[in-house]
C-alpha cells in the first residue's frame, strides 16, 4: 500500500536551474536591444526570439477525425482549423483512448491511462492517482506559468484538482461535462458558474467563449515569459447547446438534429481558435508558440452518433455525417473510436508545416515530445509509455521503428481483460482478442483475417499479455478523496465518484439526480487528520433547496457509524463522527420507511471540526 507516498513532483536534479540561463540570456539580449536603435520594439522581438517556446494545447471533446472540413467533411465549415492544418505537421495515424477521462490522464502524464488509475469516466475511476507527475508539473518546475481552462475530468476534490496538479490558474467545471453531477447546479452552457482557482465564480457568455477569453487574459498577462496553456473545451460533447446563429447554417442545409447543433458547437470553437491565433500574432508570439490541436476520442454525433444518443435516424437524403471511412464512433475499440486529428505548429522550432506524419502515434507521446522540444528536464522516477516525436516532427526522413500501442474502453470498477480492446501496429489492428484487420488494406475494419495470419495473432496476443501484466499494480489501488485537509475544508463530495458493482448505480448527471433513483455506492476517502468530522447529507446540492425524501439517515466511515432521524421538510441532515487519520470506505443511506427503500446521499459535505 503506497497511499501515503508523497506526490512524485520532484523532477530531475537541476530542474529549476536548467531553464534559468535561457531566461537570463533572453533578458540580457532584450535589455541590450533596448539601448540600441529600434528601442523597445527591438527588445520585444529579441526577447521573444530567444526565450523558450510557449505551449498551447487545444483539446476538444467528442470531435472525431471526420468532424473537420480539411479532413474530408463536405458539410462542416472549419476555416481556422483548416488553416492550422495547412500550416502544421499533421499526425494522420494519431490515437487516443475511446472515452474522455482516460485520454486526458494519458495526455497529462505520457503514460497509459489505466496505469494512472483512470479507465472509466465515473465510479471513482476517473480520478488520477495523486503520485502521477503531470504535464503542468513538468512545465511549472521548469519556470513556466501554467493554466488550464475548461474540462479537467480527473478529480474534483483535493488532492486531485487541476490546481493541485501543477496548474497555477484554472477555470473549470465539475465532472466530465457541464450539467453533470459535480457541476454547479443548473449550469447550461450559457452564463454559468465555474470554478476559478477552486472558488465559484459567475461568468457571462457561452462556455467556449468564456474559456478562450480567460485563456487570452492569461496569455496577455504572461506574454513576456514562457507559458503553458491547456484549453480543454467541453464541446461538442452532449447536451448539444449552442447559440442558434451557429446551428442555423447546418439546419438550412438539411443536417438533422442534433447534428446541426453538434456542427454548430464545432463552428463556434473554430471561431474561437481563430480569435486565439489572431491575438498571438498581434502579441508577436505566434511563431514561437507550439500550438497543438487534438480531440479526446472519436465522433459522438457523426454517422451513427445521432442514433447513439437516442435521436431519430436522419431523414432520407439528409447529411449522414462523415467518419473518414472508419468503423466505430466514440467508445469503440475500432479506429473510429480513438483515431483523432492532431495538428502541431511551431515554425520557429524547425517544425515545418504542411506535411503529414503517417507513422503510428498517440496521446502518450505528447509529453515526452514537449520535453524534448522545449528542452525541459525529464521527471525523475517516471517511466513514460510514450515516445518523443521530435525527430519525426523536424525531419521527414527520420527513421521510426515499428511499435505496438494499446487502447481499451472499460466501464467497470475492476477492468476485465480484453474488454473492448485494440492492439495496434502500423499495419495491424487486433481487436478484442479475436479479430485481426490489415488496416493498410482494410481501413474500415470489415474483414477479419485472424485465421489467415496466426503468427501475427500470436505475436500481438503476447504483446497484449505483457502490457496487461504491467497494469496489474494499478488495478489494485484507489485514488482517494481527502477530507479534513486545509486545502479543501469542507470537502464537497458527490455520487459521480461512487464505487459500485454496476455503472447504472451511479447518477452522473443532474437530470439523473432529479429522478431520485433508489441507488447507492461508496467512496474511498483519506482522512487527513484525526478529529471530529461533520457530514452533511443531501439529495441535491444546497443551492437546489430540495427536501430530503427520507425519514432516517445513516453513515459509516471505516469502522465508525452514526444514524439520526431526519426532521420533516429538512433539505439536509448532519451527522458527526470521531475519525482516525488514514484511508477509509465511506457510505451513506437515506431511508424512507413508508416506501421501504433507501438511497445513498448524492451529495455529502465533509468538514473537520476540531
């Protein structure tokens, strides 16, 4: 048990020293230039030229490979993405996980998501282990300013929040999407309340506009020093909400609902990308900023996506979506579920745009790549699963050895072997432990040729077995929500992070909360300090003012238990326990004797009293 192990945030010796000379040299040149003819303008240009590059990652949510005009979609209009594509090195065989949170964990760590504790989007398995070193940790330790805006989806409580993981400036929402259980009650994409550096703040405007605007404020405030900005939009994730002016052009062309709104959300994001790039140009930062665009999984609304969310099939003759000939959509182990766009632009760093890299690459490669490109110290005692792509980005003739990558989609508390899995090489896809596809001849993965290539099957099975065995230690751990820590007291915990035998037992969005299902689960918590704790139980958050549908309440934390009668009309009930420090299982019950049923408290506030 290594739960007490401190976060592995200490980087290799010299981590705080290596970038300093670079920054000092840049400052010296800038001061010298200021004294010469040309003055401040020359100084600014010189400083920007010689300093370490800035890094911006724009990650969209549920936008598939085919949801970009320049990649073959004849209906959607994405002029700014198209321009970025034209100026970038394009990773055409780039893979992520088939769902949201796992992709984000792998991107942040350069390690397979399961290894970091993240293999689901709910059930406590979207929480990333606290001893993982993140991309933000690496940049912050190297003297960069760090910020993120939008979707985190790797933990909403200390010590798992983005502000605990290396980000100095954060504007985020709760859970994996606006309107999900941990999010501020009633958020609906427009004029919402977000978490600014951990504190609730009312914001005005459409969500994507807000996140890009806050990112621009951060960039402008740090234009004279290296920065890392992670802009992770929640669009085009469902629910499909966007101002009508973005949807209308697609509605008029016959695109059925909800795909017209899905495309409209992408159009709005594309507009914001153009706004970002224009401001970088005005600030003189565009050429020395590594700008990366990618998505977190395959399309959620293109092709079969509309039916996937319960919408009626498109009318005859209407636009059916475009998926670049791939099989599968979001959540699939086939390429349509995890092959996404990835554009990388950095003119000043020798990353010459306008060309494709066709070799097999993945999200786990981006952190090692950025460490190389930015000349950052590598984290000590961290074993990356990814490989630096720096050579491929700079040299079209670079030799790239054969490699094998793995993805899987898991929806259980303990992942079963071979579940919705893909073993990938440049030529082959081995799916679910029984299907083999020659992706070079059959990109749609229609013909299973496993019987024709038993040697290939044996080789890929063996590689999967080795990979799975390496994940075993991660599957035995929990990511603990800490209560009683000064960084977050009280701690607001919700049922999206319940562990349960079936994901159907976990209400993960606010509409399910309103249904008041008779379900229950438990949390894994870590009691930071011994003492007396007050636990306030609710069915809906305090701002909803919802009356409990119960007459008795009960809580068990570790080996301590308390129960109480619920007063009629109460919107909450508080129980107290004296607890020892350390890990514990926590479960609650709100019982309705008249109905003969009980449910867990969907929201719990845990407060250290003494």
